[in-house]
C-alpha cells in the first residue's frame, strides 16, 4: 500500500514538473504590477499582440501601425511582439491549439507584461483559454464588434469596443440617394456574422431604408449576376468582403473592393471604415483603425503604470468621422453642398486657381511689383521734370535780375561820369 501511494505521488510530481507554464508566471507579474510608477517606467516591458487576421490585411496593417505609434509615444520603454491568428483565411480555426502552443513555446523564456488582442476571433480564443495559456496576464482588447457582458466582468480584461456608425451611414445613404432600398454585402466569417447581427439590431431605426437586400459571400465572378440584378441607383453598403474564388474561398482585399464592384456595376457604394475608403467608394461615417488602436494603447499604459484592468474602464464608444469621396458623389449625381456638418471631402476636382494657385500668386505678385516699380519710376521722372522746370525758371529769373542790375549800374556809372 505504501509503495502504491509513493508511486502515485511521484507521478503527480512528474506531471506538475513537466506541465508547460503560462507565458509569464503569476508571481512575477504580480510583482511587476506592484512596482512604483517611476521604477515601472525605468524597466523595459514586453507587450505581446495577438492579431486575429493575417499581416497582409489592410485592417491588420493599420491596427499594427497604431499600436506601434502609440507605444512610441508611451512613457514606458516597450518591446512589442506581434502574432497573427489568420482567422479570415482560415475561419474554422482548426489550428488554434497549435497556434497557442506555438506562442507558449516561443515566449517561454520571455516575460510578457501585457497581452493585447485585436478583433473578435482572437479575443474569443484568449478568453476561453486565458487561464491555461496566459495565467493572470492582463489583457487589453480592441476591434471588438459588440459589447458583451462576459468581457466586462473579468478582472484581468479591459479594452476598446469598435464603434461603427452604421445606422448614421445607412440613414445618410438613403437621404443622399433618395432610394428606399439598400444592398448589403456581407460574408460568412465570424466577423461577417457579427456584422449581420448588428444590422438586424438597427434595421428598424428611423431613416434607414425599409428594404434591406442581404447578399452573403458574393464572389468576384458573380458580382454582375448578384448585384447587377438590382437597379443602378440602389446604394450598396459594404458590411463584409468579396470572395475571390469559390463561396468559402479567400477574401478580396479591402483596398480592391469598391474598384472591383464598379468594374461590373455602377451602384453608389457606402462603407463604415477608412480601410475601405478607396477608388469608387462614396464614404460614410468611418471608423479609423489607427486611431482605434491608439485608444487601446492608452488603456495599456494605465495598466503598465500599475493599475489593474478592472480599475481601467473599457471604452464603449469611440469617435468616427464623416468622410466622402467628391468624385464618387458626382458620379452618383449627389450634391456636394448637402453633406453632414463637419464632413471631410476628398478627391474634389480643383478649379484652375486651386490647381495653380502658387503660379497665380507668383504672377500676381510680379505684376503688382511691376506696377509699384513703374509708379516709383514715374514719380521719380515727374519730380525730376519739375525740378528741371524750376531750375530753368530760376535761371531765367536770375538772368532778368542780372540784366536789371547791369542796366542800373550802367545808368549810375553814366550819371557819375
């Protein structure tokens, strides 16, 4: 009996010793958070960022840039590591365990002070496996589509929720086009499904088109068949991405969407973020990925200062901007004079003066300078002429005086003689 118990004890100890640790052991991290603010800022801190999508995606690029730029302005000395889940191209996430194990093995000798997670697939993965892979590592999320209670009640979690101004853009699209129909292009990815859920929640909002036509997983090859079956004046709202091949094939880049659609149909295209703001898109009230990421970095800095995540309230709604493409508006016969207040207008056709204002001002300046020079020279010539006339008059007067004096002297001399 004693030998059996000893064997069981040895087995348990062996398992404990061979079990991989989380990326940063809890005691070490707790000690880091207890440091005073000056000491914490003198210490170089390591930030791990898990991006839900692949590094070539425009949204991912902008998010990465925003995080890097944000930490460059941070009072802390930081090293930022980026990992990519690639959930857009592989939405089933069959590789998720391999991905997490790879991160654990890769950073097993690196003390990570804070984890940032961008977008829904990555956060859901980290949320479900936080205890196993990341222990009590503080987490700051960004790019999350919907506010969920489960993300608000974890002491190790805070972040920034995406604030899409979808309703405002749809209302503006109806007002600008005067059409009570909206074609919505979406996809079947996790993000696409979340977007469709958001659309259903706002569909009854006053001012939005009554007739919503949802098209899921539109392929480049069937744009003309699917979208072209609707009238050209019906606006399109891009709420997902196009597929480049088969229904579940790769997604087309955000930067190519509007241009590709307009090569088949001429419907006005409205969007919800700056990543999609390229040739052909009219615009809307847009979310900026770079600014969004910098907001998350501000929360991360508070945690690095010593606050715990539950002491840093999440940002539930950010600010977006009205941005419109003037040439796309003109192509859709939409007036540029009735845009929402404070709108930014891009690609506006410039007048001759606006295009050549430097040359115009240089020419005008030379012309004015020439006029001033002529005026100065004319005045100098006039004054010289006046001086010469006065001189001649004085000479004549002097000659007359001399003649009179001479006559008087001659008369006086004659009298004396």
